[in-house]
């Protein structure tokens, strides 16, 4: 078991009121649920604030919930109208401009509007803000409440194209609130990092306490979700909940079925009607599956073929399963490169060569050994319960 070794903190927290906040997307919100429930189980009063798309699922844990930020889809609609864009842009620079508006301005302003009055009325002792939800951190700073940042994946390197675009928009919003972040002042005094060191990109480079937290997969209950028959190996195929492509799922599922393995497809953001005819003797298609449970079941997949979203990447890594990446956008290319670099997977730039790449990864070879080593590294990180038990060490700034 890993141990926390932070610097000293003054005072004592005891039982406290904590607001945990994240954007309303599974990849952003679900990684914070294990710590939120661990803090609740440790005796603290915890409220989870997020967009409405994920709140019903999070409420199944028994956590108190608070709508904040609205739906991501609506935010992109506002950004397209603001920039005069129709449909989904194909040009990379236009996609970046769209994301800059959504994540650096539109959503932070909505989160501020939703959380500001609640923070003023309830005055929690601590805010834990997902790193992609700067509006929550700004709301905490405006209210004078200590804030801790929580990662949802790998830390974006400073040279990443979106890093400065979003950061500049957040600085503008902070200035409107009378907050001076011009000298690189961090939005929180602690950073809880769920990325295993071998996959991490860079250190933060600012004066915050960094603590590891084991990435712990979580999903809401999915009735009837089960692995394929236990008498032969199977492959799990998904492109996540945001950037799915029916053509890629069709091509990849056919290639995988040709290897003589069963295939479970989680369609996610792809309408099932667009995948009509894909299912067969070897292929089963579901809209959503209980991914967290399936990957650690008594009959786990021999391979995970996916887009490279942080949630799926870390869940498969923790389970010690090799991964084949078909990245579609956002941080998926960086995640794919990191896992491929440590030898626990491979990356393709199209779905046309899936069969050969998958066959090599399914075999009990170097990739499987590297995947097991990565799982051991993750298992040695402090669990959410470990971190929750040490909240006094990271929950307040140094005095």
C-alpha cells in the first residue's frame, strides 16, 4: 500500500463540509467519485457538483448532488453560435478555438453562476475541483474557501496547443473577479494526481503540494451488463461517450471478430441504429456497459480497443490489460502515446490494421508483461480511502 508523505500542515480539520466539483462528462466527473465517497465514508459531509448529464448516475452512490455548469452539449452549441460555426468543424485550429471558448469561458462562467450563491450560503470548509473545471476553483477563490485540484488524466504539458488557449481565457475571467493570477498563481494549494508516474507527462512547475491517488474506475450501475461467454477470449471495443464514429466501430468489430474472439462493443455516443447489422455470433453491441466491473471481472477481456480517453486508459491499465488505441481527438493521442511508449499497448491512425495489431496484443507476449507491470505500479499508489484518511495533510493550505 502506498503512503502519503506531504509536508506539514497546521491546525486540524476534523469532520468538515466538502464540495467536490467536476464538469458534466463521465471522463471528467467519474474519476472523482471514488475519493468523494471515501471522504463521505470517513465521516465528512460531501456534496458533488457537476453538470446534469452525470448527476443522476453519481446520485446512486448516496452522495448529495448539486447541478453546476449545465450540459456540455449546450456549451458547444453556444460556442458554435459565437464563432459562426455550423456542424462539427474538421479543421484542427477551428476545433481548438471551439474548445477554448467552451472550457475556458462558457462553462467556467456557468459554473461560477451556479456555485457562487451556494458557496456563499453554505460556506463549505474545502472545495475539491476537477482540473478541467476552473470555474469551480475560481468560485472557491472568490469566496475565500481553500481549494484542492484533482486530475482526471495525464497533466497537459505546457506545450500542448490547448493549454495556453484555455489558460488565457481563465486568466481573463479571474481578472474580472478581481483575482490576480498573472504571476502563475495556482488555483489550488494541492494537486491530487491519479496518473501513474510512468505515464505522466510533466511536473506541474508551480508551488503546490502534489499527492498521488490511485486511479479507481467507477461507473453508475448498468443493468444486465455482463461479459461474453467464459469459454473463449473476448475483446472490449469502445470509442467512449464523446467522439464515437460508427464507421470505425463497424470496421474494428469486423476485424476483431475475424480473429475468432468474442467482441463486446459499447457504442457510447454512437446511436445503436447506426450500428445496425454489426452484431452477430461473435459481436454483441450495447449502448453502455459497466466498464469498471467488466475489466476486473472473473472473465476480463484479453484486449481493450478504444479511443484513448483517460477513464478507459487508466481503467484498463489498472486491470493489467493490453490496449489498442484508435484515438479520435482531444487528449486521446497523448494517452495513447504514453501507454504505447511503456510497451503496454499499440496505437493505430486508422481502423484498417486492427486485426494484425490486435492479434499481437492478445498473445501472451511483451505487451501483456508490460501491462501487468503498469498495473502493479498503479496498485502501489495510495487508494482513495488512504487519501481521504489523510485529508488533514492536504485539505488546507500551509499556515
